[in-house]
C-alpha cells in the first residue's frame, strides 16, 4: 500500500502544476502539498470531486524526472476530508494586533514592495523587512548553498552569505511607508542595523516616520564584512544595552532586539536588551557554519557564513527556552525564528512562549504559498483540542521542562513491537547491536524480539524503524 507522506515527498511542487492544469474538478497539486506540509487530515477536499479518469490524466501530466507521482493511489489512501470550524488565529504582539502569528523574517524573502505585497495578499500577517543600514552593501556570488535530503532534494540546512538590504535607505523606507498605507491591517516592522549611536537613532526615527509598527534591532547577522555590526554587537551585552537604550529613547514604537545564537548563553545579551528597555525579543538569526557544497566557493575561496533551515530548529528552541526560563526575560514577549517549515514547527515555538514566528528558508524553497497550509493546519489543531484563542497555546509546554537532574530515573518505558506493521527489515536489530545495548535478537523468521533483561529503554530502535512498528509500552518501575 502506498505511503502518502513518502509519495508526497517525491512531488516537485511545481509552479502552475501540470497535473492540476488538466483537471476541471480537482486540484491534485494542492492536495499533495497539503500532505507534504502536514495537513493530510483535510487534503482530500481538493480531489473529492475527481473521477478516476481525471486523476489518471493528472498522473500522465506529471513531469517528475524519475516516475510520475502515483496520484490515483495517493488520493485513494487519503482519509475522509475533515470538516471543522476554523478558530481565529488573531493575537497581539507588543500591543499590535496581528491577524495570525505568521511573519516573514528579515531576509531575502522581503526585499521590495512587490514581494511583500504578494505575501500580504497570500495571507501572511506581517513582515520584518530586510535589514536596512547606512553602509553600502556589496554581495558575493554565489551566496547560497544547501545541505540536502537526497530522497527529495529538499533543504535540510541552508547556507546564506547575504548581508543586508542593497536598496538606498530612502527607497527602503518609502517601500515600508507605502506598504503600511496600502495594507493598514498588516504589521510592518523595519529591521535596522547601525554602526554608531547616531546611525541607530537615525534609522529608528526614519522607521517611525515611515509609519512602521515597530523596529527590530539586528544584533545578530553573522556574515557582516564590516566590524562593529551584527553579531559583533549581539555578543557584547554592554553594547546591546547601550544601543537598545539609545533607540528606545528616540522612538515611541516598540523596539525588538534580535538575538544571535552564536554565543554560549543567549540570556546574557537578552537580559542586556531588557535592561536597555526592549519591548520584546526576537530569536534566532542564522548560525555560523561551514559548508563545502558545489555552490560554496566564491572565486575559488571558502569562508564561514550563516546556517538556517529545519536543521537549526532544535537549537532555536533551546535558545527560546533559555530566555523564557530566565526570570529577568520571561515577562517579555518573544518572536521565534529558526527552521519553521510546517504549522507543527510553528506550534512548537508558540508552545514554548512565542507570540509569533518568522519564516525565511522554507519560503525561499517553496514560496509564499506555504501560508496556505500554515494557517489551516494550526486552526485544525486548535479545533481538535477545542481551543478558541491562540494565546492559550503560548507557553503551555513550559511546565513540562525541567533540568536533567530533576528527571525521573526510577522508571522505564520498554519498546513495544507491533507485528502487523513490522516489515522484517532488521534495522532495529542492527542499530541496537552496533549503537545500543544488544537487546534485540533477529532470527531466520526475520522477527525482532526484545530482551527485557538487556533493554534500557533508550528507544533507538523506535527512532530507526522505517514502518512505525515500534511504539511505547506502559511506563513501569525499574526492577
């Protein structure tokens, strides 16, 4: 039987998808995209009216380089379309009303009026516009590289050497002014970076005069070619306090410093930002890294640069947790950034205390259209749980987080083998023998068996199982 997630992962996610163009009563590309981004529960609604002949035509129109997506089988395996009342995703951030929590992060995805307006039209609630500075920005070529998942060529991680906006300062602030005039219900936030106190103040005042709702202070860009800017500042708590305070004194709109992850303890500069009067904190920016892919050289030279994408999400969440657990910072609102691709990713940031999330790399890879699955996916989750206010999810997981020495070490959860799902591949056996505690036997009948006397409940076997045949048993006391 077809595995819908594996098949959807093969889809090229075509623009103006040929499979949908040949259909009159269905949009198979949209249904596949829903599965790809975690919304299989209601993917069927886009193909419910199609007959087999139409789906066959869609399959024949598929331009996949290997073999066509098995659209008919995929559709046949979809669950019945889930109907649900869509709760509101409205939430306030720094006293600013937001129609939903999804924002564009300050980056290449929002560098001019046309880009941001298309994102707003698509349903994004706001933008942290690409960072504006007073210096001349000259970029390298190529400036991007990616660490890929070979199975579907999607980004696991993304290397970015791009710096700040290349537009003249007055052009950028005119763009922000027009965006706020044309989209008054959207949230327009200017991201700025100065090199001196006067530059920080000048840029912040220009943002306020342009009608921006707030100003983000970029203390975190890891690839600036000029010293005394970006993460050079973000790693120095004294400078963070000084520049935050000088901006805060100069404008009335909310001031949101952006923290760098390129530091051992993010709470130190974050506390400094709070001391300087920050209204909220955003985190994280990209992580300093080295990639050696085909596109990593610039005129034969290599360098380190910023790393983003799904691989950095656990690191971003770790920094968010550190801040919300800090009593000096915990009362400040947070904007979460780092590795957000699906609504489930966004939910994790919200459940740790963020009131909105910023998205960059997944937009660069898939386009603004991912908002079509971010919004209904989060709404469906809320509806299933009977939650009517997004704010009720903010920070709800925090009571579950403890220090390692406070965790339960007197009980154990053994793995449970579900025979009807087991393929007999032996992956669990191999991993347990070579990377675990040699607690699984595997004989000629190709049925793995757990030796409870050796099993420590690490669950490496469950993590490597390709068919989901290993689950959690009941927690019991250790003997």
